[in-house]
């Protein structure tokens, strides 16, 4: 049944529990992501990429209508020679790990990412998460043509979360695996 665009959901509007509940959840995830960011050794990031600018946590309220939080590690967004690791916590969709590697980066671990089941992103920009995640603009086996025609190299991997107790551990394990892969190849 289609929703009437002129109708206002007054029951939802007057529900005093919805917004505090959502804000509490966002605050809990913010604390978890802060702990994860603080657990990352900035010296390790510099070993992987000498132009590392450290860690930054940010948030937004409307990515296709849903709030999100982002934890960036390294933060060199140059699409030719840069490197960034991004953890996206997109409410209603899940937690995803992205790695943006400059297209001309001499030590880009493309084969290693491929072998670890990372998805190569096929969107027009690295930040078009709806296109990448909702419209499946990614592939696990990028062709030479797709690699050559992309203006950037970005890979992503969903981090499945099944219980609240495993959130931090699962994310830290994925970051540890990625940092190991990057330090082996790029460090």
C-alpha cells in the first residue's frame, strides 16, 4: 500500500522514545569507534604510509536518509599516490571497511586484496556509498579494463556483526588484518 505524501505520521512525531533511543545508540557506536581509533598506533600508520595524518572520527545525519559515522585512518586522499582506510558505520545498513589506494601508488597490494575477498569499487567517486553498497557497483574480480578505467582504486569489505559484544573485536580484527596486509606490501 502506497503512502500518502500529504499525510503526517503524528504517532511517530509524538513518540518520545524514538529519538532518545537512536541518540543513545549513536553515542554507544561513537564510543566504540573512538576506542578503536585510540587503539591504532599512529607510528604503525606512518610505517605503512609516510604521509599519514593520523586518525579522525566524524559523523553525519543523512546518507540516503540514515545517520552514519566514519573513522578515517591515515587520511591521505590523493587519488594518485595516497592511502586512506575508512570504517563506515551506516545505520540501517551495517559496518564496512574501505581502503582507498592511489592509482599510481607503487606498492598497491591489488592482488593481496583480491585474494582476501575485498570488493573493488566501480562507482564514479570513492564516496558514493549508496552506489557502491546499495546498487552493487563493485566486483570481487576486477578486469584489467575496469582497473585501467577507474580514476581511483578503492576496495571495501562488509564487517558482519551478529551481537553487540563482538562489534569492537570484529572491527579491530579486520583492521589488524588489513594493516598487516598493507604493512607487508607497503610498509
